C-alpha cells in the first residue's frame, strides 16, 4: 500500500505539532509542502537519471522519474533505448559488464552514457579507448565494446571483430562477424597479400 504525498505531509504535520506541544521547546520549522516535496523528489530523480551509466540503472531511474512526470517524453525515449541495450548485454557472448561502465573522465563518461543509450559510434570510441586498459589489466573490453557496436549494427565494428577473431585463431566467430559486416553493407578494402599476378 502506497501513501500519497499529501497524506504523508498531513501525518508529518500532525506529528510535528504534537511534538511541539509535548515538549514545549523551540518551535520547529514548518513542514515541507507536498508541492515542495514533489519538486525536490523530481529534481533528485532527474539528476539520478541523467547521471546513471549502466543501462539497467538508467531504466530504473527513468521509471522512478516517469512515475512523477509520465509525460516526460525525452526520459521515456532514453528509457526505451537503455532497455534495448540492456537486452543486448544479456547475451552470454557479449563481454561488456557493469564494471565496464565505471571509467573516469568527462569524455569517457559521456561516451558511456551514449553507448548505454545505443550510440554505436560511442561504443567504438570506448573500444578504442579500452586497448591500453586491456593491455595493462588483462581484460577484453575492446572486444566487448566492439561486440556491442556490432550488435548496434555498426558494420565496421563487425568487420574489426572478424579480423580480431581471425588473428586469434577463432574462425567460427570470425565468420559470424564477417557475415554480419557484409549484411550491414560493410565492404572491406581489398586485402594485400604476398601473391602477385
């Protein structure tokens, strides 16, 4: 059972009035009105929504905000996009995890948010930025971000994954991403080999 804001305000006011008459001490500040309470909640919920980076967190924050402001179409659109990315990240072979969404720096934070909302170019930028992290920490974030970009229908990312899997001796995965790149209309440059005609 949920208590309305007005009822909560009324109960808080009665409790404060009783406390003031019981102890006879210094008067307490007046209670916050329901409108002030709702406005404060809305601002805090909006800030939480805008700062969330993990797609599931964006969805939850959007749901909370939309309960107060159901007509906020920008929040609803971003919620839908984040829910779609969250679904893509549930695939067992995608190597993007919650820990991948905790990088520092303003540019990375912006790209993390954009990637969480389905921006494939941001996912590619995150992949490129992850190369040094992977070398230092033994992770595979480059692959994970490229996988996400490929799932977001980036043909170049799909082809880069095909090349990566070919170099690492995983022909089945290489073929899968090469086919996806082709389906997405990516035409690779002709390869240079050592044969002459």
